[in-house]
């Protein structure tokens, strides 16, 4: 396990953006996904909420020794009543860029989704909830409901069927359909928002890629989303 972790260091941050505590937190989460999945003491849960809570507990347990500058919180209130699944907060007040973060201020938020979605009518929920239900994963970041104060965020995909490459292509297909109007949404989409930089570690059953999105309404800046996927059976 130690050798695997050493090899994984920098897989997210290397060559993409300046190395910051935010990117180190993303790297840390990515490195822990397969160990969490394979933990023999982990109850075999399938629902998203229970998986989120399990993962958050595991991340905090590992962070005590391996990443003590960050704590992980299950559910973090965002705009209005919106709640993002997991947040990472500094263990002590710290400065990132020109901004001071207290222990109450998330340095990054992470939204988690099952793939496939639990029902046919929610098939595209990783990306969008459509015009009626603003519960789509990427959609909420575009609307500023999640991560309004951040330029970098992450999404965790629990792959309960099919391969990472399948979902990379399927999600990009949905984004293309949103950009040409085949799928309807409250957001404006563009093909420049498609996932890119796909990397897979088939031995660990994990994969990562990245996307950059325009935001609509209350937030003007773009947001970079790192997608961290784990095959739930490997």
C-alpha cells in the first residue's frame, strides 16, 4: 500500500495547476479511494448517502497521520439550503493565495454521485438534473449552488457498473447533447466543458479526469472540477 501511495502522489496536481493545499487535498482523496473500497471492515453499502459518510470517516482516519493539515466534514451547507456531500477544511487557520481560511472555511468541496444513477429518470444526474430538478452534480457547480467561493472543486464517482472509460465517454455524450439542445437544462453548455485528461489505474480500479466550466448567474468565474472515480468492485 505504501508503494502504491508514493506512486500516486502528484497524479492530480502535476503539471495542471500550481501545487497548493487544495490540490494536495484532491490528491490525498484520490489516493485513498481504493483502500477505502477494499477495507475489510467497511460495511457493504450501496446508497450514496451511506457511501459518502463511510468515505468521510475513512478519510479522517487516514488524514490523522498522513495528511494532518486537513479535516474532512460530511455535508457542508452552501447557498440557501443546498448541501454538498464532503468538504475539506484546514486543521488550523491557514492562508491560500491571498485568502485566509479559518477552521470553519472549506478549502474545497466535493460532490459525490453513483454511476449509474439509481433510477432511469435520473440517468444524467452526474451532469444535470434537467430544467425541473437542479440536482445535477456539475449543474450545481455551474449554477453556483455548490462551490460558489471556489475556483477548484472535485466530484467523486462511485462506479457500480461499467468501466471508467465507458463513463468518460457517456458523460461527454451528455455534455454534447446539452450543448446542442438535445438535452434540456437551465444552464448554458458548451463542448469546451467536456471531460479531458482521462487517466486510469486499472490495478487499483480508479480513474481521474478534469473539466472546466462556465458558471451562470451569481458567479462569474470559471470552475475547474477534478473527477475522481472508483470502481466499487475491483
